[in-house]
C-alpha cells in the first residue's frame, strides 16, 4: 500500500492502524495531531482507524519552548 505522509510517498506491505503507523515512526508518546485526507482524527480513534492505500496523512507535532 502506498500512502503520502507529510508530503512524501511511503510504501507498506502490511495493514496498519494509525496507532501502528505512529509506533513505527516513533511518535507513540508525542503530542501529535493526525489528519487523514484533510480530516482531523480524534486521539480516541487513532487505534481504530485503518490506513488504506492512497491515504494522505499529515502529522503535526507539538513542540514546547519558551
């Protein structure tokens, strides 16, 4: 399956949930917003949302500072 992740094409040979994708990318414990095909996915739905071929996924990572 091919997806576009933050503007870059990626290919996966297995079925994934958004949670599994975030784990694979190392973002599991980060403050992050996820958008799939221009729709914000609530944090409560990340574990139940399947990634499908052609999805356009944007990850927005919160950074702190002062």
